């Protein structure tokens, strides 16, 4: 079986996200047996199809009440692999989660209501997918039952969305007409749409590929904490790319000092030969270097670049506007330093219309092409090369006010 694949479902409110999630869990038998039975019984008694969104609300309520639920409710699996659905609540939380969370989605399902078509949030979420660089996108046109399963209605939305997404350089891998409530084209092909011979949502998900690129890159390990136990000094951090091995020569940025890894250790595991991407480790070094939180450990000759000025795309998340060159804190991986922003171009994040060049302010939910100047140099990569050193957040008064990705260095 392949490794877990994380994906996010995005789209306008009420276009059927909860219903689709509920349907995926139900159709893959990923709910506890008593929950499955309860749903079947309730729908038989009511003599109608199950309202899968209620199922999701019910699970959410149970979660909030602290009742333990089988982990299957966030996961489902097919014969090929296990899937993790990352919840994307409102777009503000979505951007914060995606730009700060350790778990970047590897793929996205963009959901559109067949009767309502493209809405503002459809467009904004599409823009966010392009901003955070999700390459694997499946478009589902939901509620086809409301337009009598007509091919023409599906084609119209597909053409309009394809034209909009092309401008964002987002190329969906599949467009699938579905009725999530009734199960059409979710796990089984629909008898109501004989004109569609493509994939179901599940077979399309199984066609996606796991992201393994960072595994094959040079070592990147941002230092999170430094601990001294007895006469040993441990550097703790998460391997974001490549692997770290005992005996390996490493370079510490920004100081540029080099040393050798003496030991690689994990919780209650000493003397490991190596650790790979995604693993949290403790390192000891052959030389007593001064390493602190925010330093980046890497491979000499293949290190990220040190910059105190770079261009990026920014999404403003604060109700108060950003003013040009106001003092902020930038945080990239474990690195933090004061920074200022110059707004080169601001635009509407749902229509992509350019609003102003060389702007003085950026308003709530607007996006911008910017230049950032930082007090201390940061170890950075382009987002397309390595997400962890290519994305950042801006902080004001201890709150995250913006998220962005680095385009050029």
C-alpha cells in the first residue's frame, strides 16, 4: 500500500463539502459499524437518502464534547492507500493552517454547485490553491441532480472554471460530475449520467501520486530547541528534506560553520545510523558549535541561500490594513526576525483584478506581489523547491496577519 495521501476539500460555502466527506467515509466503510448501522436505519425509517452533512455535524459535535471517536472518521482507505482529509474551515483559517501547519495538503478537491456555478469563494479558494502551490487538483461539479444530470450544465461550468484556473496556472487533473448526496460518481459510476465515462472521485484520488521529492533533496533541518543534558548538547529539530546521518558533514546557517554529526537520536532511541524527512530528531555534533533556535542545518555545497531582501506573493488576513513599511515579524520555519513590506502590486484575490501598483496599503483578503526586507538574513528557498523554507507568515502583536510564498530569490 502507498503512503498516506493528504488532501483538502475547498469551495464555496454550501456547495456540499460536508456531504462529500460524509459520503466518502460511508462508501469506503470508514465509519464505526454502529455509526454505519445508525445511518442505514435512520434513512430507511425516513424513507429517504441520508443527509451526510448531518453525519459530519454529528461527528463534529461529538469531537467538541470530547467524546472519543474512532480515528477512521478523519481517514478512509482504498485498496491503494489511506487518505487524510485536512479540514479547511473558512478561507482565513485555511490560509493560516496551510501556511503554518506541518501538514501541507498534497492535493485538493475543488467543489462547485452545478446549480449555482462559480461563486466568490470558489474563485478565492482557487487562487489560494495556486498560491500554496498545490499541483494536483480534482474539480467536482456537485448537485448534478438539481440540473437533471444534464451534460450541458456540467460543460458550461467546466469551461468557465477552466478559463479562470488557466489564468492562475492551475490545471485540474480531472473534472467529475457528481451528486454527493445520492452517491453518483463518488465511489460508483452514475447510472444517471451515461454521457460521462470518466473516473469516480475515489478512482481519481487513487490516480494521484505521493509527493516524495523532498525525500530525495539535500538535508534541511531547522533547529527548534537546544538542550544540555550532562555534558551533551542536543540540537532538536524536524528533518524537512533529505536525511541526516551519523558521521555526515553539516553546515550551520547563518554562521556558515561546519562540523560533523556525532550522533542521531530520537525519543528513547540512541545511536541511530540516520533519520529521514518528517522525523523529529536530536543531534550531537563533533565540535562544540554555538547553535540556536532558528539556525538551519544543511549540506555544504547544497545549502539554501541567505537573503535579507526577496520578492513574494502575500495574502493579507488581518481586518486592519497593512501599511507600507510598517514593522512586522517574519517567521519562516523556526527563523524569526523583524521585517518590512513594500507593496509592488495589490489585487483582488477572488477576481485576480489588479487594483493598484506601488500601493500604500493592503486590505483584508487582498493579495499582493511584494518585496520583503528583513533585519537579519534568512536561509530561504523558492516555494516550488521546498515548501518549508519557501513559505512564511507575518506576525503583528503576536497574531498571524498574513501568509505568503517566496517566488524569486
